[in-house]
């Protein structure tokens, strides 16, 4: 874990993001972007990248963080399988792939300078307060 003053808040925000991913993956009428082919795959990629990176802002690179990445990949797979069973959504192997690539991207970004973003924000809030 990173030495964050508001770690519980930041983790709560991360888990709320996971809940939103689940919610938007299972609602009958998904958000659609018309006119751009493959944009839904980019949405999958960016969503899973952001969620994984968010947890990378909270956790230092470790086994815990890597396990979380594996769990997010499994969530993406399970959600796609559930979509295929709903009757109003479809399962897509390409979506599963985009989800997994997003998690991998988030893992990689968390090993860059981006990982200190919440520390930076907290230091600015402390300085301002």
C-alpha cells in the first residue's frame, strides 16, 4: 500500500468503479456510440486500464496488486459470459481481450510516474489546507 492519508477513500472510489463496470456490463441497454467501428472495444480497453491504474495509485507494485489484476481479468471474462446468457446482451471474445489488455496496460502504467498521482494530490491538498 502507498502511504496515503485517505487510503480508505481512494480504495472506496476504486471499488465503486468496479461496481460501475459490473452495472454497465449487465444493464439491458448498453451505452452505444454510433458511427465509429470498434469504439466499444476502446471503451473496454480504457475502462479496464483506468480501473487497474486507479488501484495502482493506491497499491505499490506487489503480489497483491498483481492478484487484483488477475481478479479484474476474471471479472471481465465472467461478465462477458453472463452477458451471453442474458438474452439481451452478447458475449464477445474481443471484449474479453480488450478487458485483459486494459488490465495489462493499467499494470504497466502503475509502474510509471503516474503511480504517484494520489500522493501528489494529497500533498497539494495538505499544502492548501
